């Protein structure tokens, strides 16, 4: 069996395939690693057959929609997933057939209402239902500690202790555990009293994921990330170098063309959202110097069709803006 665990920060995704038929599935893929899954599969002579998410992710962007579009494959998720791009809506007792592999579906709501686990004969893909030494949180949208208790102590109860546990997240560089080890040592699984477990989960004081709003918007609707919108705008229009952008911002953001009667708009207007140092840190993607320092009104109109929020961004230019000292990608 082909088995590759791909780590992106604390996020874990999996490329799993049948050696006999050379068919594969990608589980919980991250958008930033989309090309990597395709490359790994091709390198090993496999064809990706499905892209599946174990739940709606709130801390990173899923690659299921992008892989489905690129490869012409179905996207599989829980039947309750709000995402409109899901092709196969899974429920208890369903089976995903990948060549000679059979991945059985267990609905495990709690971390989210659309959480599920995928089971192979020797391993369990738990998403964020069960983590190594912990469980998924229940304080994000559609989370429910009562449902998580039932999933952990009832839905997963019949499964063999020897099953290897492969979660969707781990921040301590661990690759896997076993169901028996988690039942014996996972602190949250020691709270077998239902109300004690619920109180424990409700009492957790956890920081919100950094990209919560954008990740939920993108993953639940199939929309585009800020990076994708900027990259698309970059492909549609010739942009200034970063040094020129800053120079025009410092100078006021607009100027007139040398040819009388034809207004032009400095490209800095397309780049700045009010006091948004985070957006500024993303700007190098797709923005390459061309020697031009303005765009025509016609080009600007084309750009607004690609980037509908651009006029609002331009309006914000009249307000003062603090520029970050570096573009190192540090958190705002």
C-alpha cells in the first residue's frame, strides 16, 4: 500500500494508494501542498481517485476543491458539509473504494457537525475527532462537546486497540499513535463521565486559529483565498515593483498620465487595504516589476472584474496607513 504523510506546519494530510491498481486517495489535503500530492502520486505511478476531507477545516485552506478541478475527481466529505463543491456526501456505513482498498466511514460529529473518520484494516484517519494526546476542540462553529463525547466513547468504542491513529493535526512532530495507547493515556479519554467531559471541553480557554474567518469562508463556500485573488489579479494586469508601490503610496497614491484627457490610477490603489499589514505581506505573490507605474482606466476596469473589492480598497487610501518595517511574513 502506498502511504505518505504530508506535514504542513501542524497540519497532517495523507496520500494513500492501492499497489495493485495504482489508484490513490488524498485525505485532508492542504491548498499549499496541492502540487505536491499530484507530484508524489505521479512519481510513484499512481492516479489520485478521490480528494476527501474529514471535516470543514478552520485553520487552513483545503485543497479538495482545487484537486477536484485539476484532476477531474470527486470530492468526498460528510453528508452535513456546507461546501457546495462536494460530490460524494458520506454517512455511517459508506465505503470509499480505492482500487482494492476499502475505507469505511464513521460519522463522528463533535469537533464540527460534519466530522468523520475513515477506517482501513490496520489504521484510522481521525481528522480532528481524536488527536495524539488530545481531541479536537468544540468551541468553533458547529462544535458540540456532547456530540464529541458520543463519538469518542460510543462510535469509536467497537474499534480494535491495535488500530494506528493518524490525525489531521499534531504540533509536536509526532506521526501517529494507536487507539489502545490513546485510550490508556489520552487525558481527555480518561474523563469517562459524560458531564465531566462536557464541562472539561467547555472550560478550555484556547486561542482562535489565526486564519479562522478566511479559512471558514473559503472552505465552506468554495471561494478564493486572499492569496489566490491577488495572484489572479497579478496574472491579469502588469504591476509595479514593490519599491515603486511604496514610493507612490508615500506620494499620495495617484497621478495623471502624460497624455491629456486620459486619467490613470496608480497601481498602489489596487494593493492597499486600510492599515492591513497582513495583506501587504502577501503582495509579493504575483506582483513583479514591469517598469510601468500606472494602469489605464480600461485596465483598471478589467482588474475590478477580477478583484471586485478593489474600489473599496481604493476608497480606503485616503486614510493614513502604517507600513510594516519588513516583509518577513511575521504575524500581524
